[in-house]
């Protein structure tokens, strides 16, 4: 009998769900799901996923976080970012966002340079950022806030291949949770400059770049149809390396989106035409003059990554830049995602400030929240996986002490993949250590007491 009782007890322990430590309910807050608003809502998370979102009570045995008087949102997604790739832009050895090999341009994969211990990640988390789309740097782009000329970027150089290259490489999705593996998915998009920067890469004229782009895609398609002939050197010489040819096949067949950095309205129209004629799936990046051709962008069903506070005519490509760009594009039906500043690395947290500025210039508040959360997930084929508080999505949840678009609001609790994150950073630790001159109560600097 004793043996049977012991077996039954062990079986009961194995069968019993271990919910006490893992099941968490965030209750009483104003829940912004990314697509709707729930007053006095309850978000339940377990096993790294959102279990439910609604107005019910916390389930029995759950750890309860009282968010009364607070705001609960999905984690924000930094787009066009250098997070995890760039530490100090002026120190080359700490920067893995740009590449200068002319045989490795389109095939440059930033996922191999990610650093989970980057000190920029906790700073971004404090701004509510839980995921990022990290991209290779390139002429005309904002990623990483680099200070290099066009010759330092992918494709530049000699060696018998297309020089310089039109493509900067592929983007990856990361999460910002503390740990050793932040990669979510590599190679989610290809990146290329167009407009003035793209013309500079191609030889100085926009027409040259479009011609070179078409010729490159033609070579990729030729290679894809004749790989066996290529292997036995029975195919004509091609202008890019085999690695780049392979990397561009999904772009040429329309399964991998191409992030196109473009600013001028006329260039946007030509890029949309190119995408239509070549069957390329596009994502516009920048598009400061997009409001002038918003109807065309919407009709092409092309999303836009933008910085809504880019409103100065800093060059002839941005003559019509204005603060109402985000509102106009959204009103036309364009799916937009809002970027941070200076490459969304050290200032990635400022994306929410930019969204707040867009709201003050006509963008609906709910659309601004979507532009930081669910829209980036949609744009990069991740809808339902993150960016929204709904059952089954990753439990990336942020609790705020006020309006998340207000600069003075702060994060009071944060979960990424269901794991609660520390609300500190190296900067905060240094502040606390040296705020009193680095001295302890006894009068000596901290280091002397260790």
C-alpha cells in the first residue's frame, strides 16, 4: 500500500501543472493591444506566450501585477536598427553593420555579428523596445549612425565582380531579452539604397542604377535556371559572386522583401514602377516626400519605415519633408512603422517620442501605437508572433506609469518572451555609483571598500 501511495504521489506531482511561478496576470491597466484598447484589462502570460487578454479576473495561482492607473502595451519594435551590431560607431572593431568586400554584398548576413551583451540593449529596453529589425548599413541609410563614405560600404573594391554592389545585405529580427541568444530570424529582408545614394553607388545617375538593378536581377534569374551549367563553367561570366547570386534569388522571385532607402517623391514613383515590372516585393525606408505620392504607395500595397520628425529640406531629395508625413501616409491606407533616431541604436528608445510628435501632427494615437508594435511585425512577416497582445503571441509586455508616447513616462515592468527583465542599464549603474562623487557613507570611494 505504501508503495502504491508513493507511486500515486509521484504521478500527481508529474501531472500537476507548475503554474505558481510561471503564470502571471497583469491586471487593472489600460491595455493597448496594438489593434484595440481595453480599459481595466487583464493580460495573462505563461510559458513565454500570451494566454489571454480581456477584462476577467486573474486566474487562480497566478502572480499578479497590479497595473491600476497604468498603461500596458506590447513591446515596441525598433526598425531600421543597428542594435546588437554597433557599440561605438567611431570604433571600427565594435561595428559589424557595414561591409566593404565587393564579393560579399547581397550575401552579407548581419546575424553573425550580433552581440547579446551589447550595452545598448538594456538602454533600448528602458524605452519599451523588446524586438528589433537590424539591418546592414549602406549609403543613404540611417542604420548605426555611421560616418563613412560610399567607398566603405558593401561592394566597393576591385576583384572582377560588380564594383560597387547595389545591395547592402540582409536584415535580421532579434529580441532584446537578457541572455546569450537574441536572434529570432535571420535574412528577413534584403537592403539597397536608391535615389541619390543609389545613383552614387551605380556611377552617378539614377538611370544607371535602375539599369544595373534590372541587369543584376536578370543575371540572378539566369543563374537560378542554370546552376548546373554554372558549376561546370558552361555559363557566361556573371558580374556578382555566387554567394550574392544565391542571396538574391528570393528577391528576384518575390519571396524576400527589398528594403529600399528612398526619399524623393519622383524616386518613390520610379521604385514602385520597378517593383511592379520586376515582381519585387518592396518596403520603402525614409520616404520623407511620401505624402506627395501617398495614393500611389497605398495602391501598390507597399509599407513604409519612416522617421516622422524628419522635416527639414537638408538636401534636394527632401525639399517637401514635413511633420505631417506619417499622418498623410496613414490616412491614405499605407502601413507605416516609426523609427528611432540616428540608426535606432543608442537612441532607439526615442521612437516613442517620434510617434508622439506624429500624433501632435495628425496621426491618430492608436495608429502611432500600431506603428511601433503590430505594424513592424506585419511588414516583416511576423504578424501573430510578436508586436500584439493576443493569445498565442510572444509575451512581450510592457507596463508604463503613464502615456507611453510621453517622454516623462517610464517602464515599471517588462517581459520579453514571458521573462521579466531588469529595469537597469550600465548608465544607471554608473549614475548610482558616482552620483555622490563615488564615495560611500564613510567618505572613501566605492573601490576602496572592495
